[in-house]
């Protein structure tokens, strides 16, 4: 059984506010004990920013959307680690497919 591991989590553009933001988190995930990685992307936002977006759009449909009450990098990291712990598989392709249910990839899928 292949177990995925979060190797690095970056914030594409850090937020200006703790309670009103929408940021993209770039997660480098690979097999535990291996150096190889694939890049995955999560969107982290607050209810305040989501309400602002909804004023200009009728709906928001986005895979990888995580809604939090305030910005906390460590909390976001733990949430993503918890998600990927559920994405084990027999092959890396299966693991990657499981992770992709929760986020976007560098290839858009």
C-alpha cells in the first residue's frame, strides 16, 4: 500500500487579512520515503471573502475549496495532511487519482 506524504506546502500569494482572503496553496505530495512529488493546488478562503465573491457570481463550484474562519498556515497544513492520509492506494496512479478528488493538479485535472 502506497502512503502519500505532504513534502511542501506553499502559499502562492499570502493574504493581506486574516479573516477576508482567498489564497491558493501549492502542495507538493509524494510517496512517503520517496523524493518524487506531484504538485496539487487547494483554494483556502473565508466566509467573508466567499460572500464577496457570491455578490459578483451566482455560484462558486471549485474542487479543492477549503473554507476556514481565519488564516492559519499550520491549521491549513494539518487539514491537507488529514485529507491526503485518506488517499492511500496500491499504485501512485491510484493515490494521485484519490488526491485529485479533493484538489486541482498542475495539469488542471
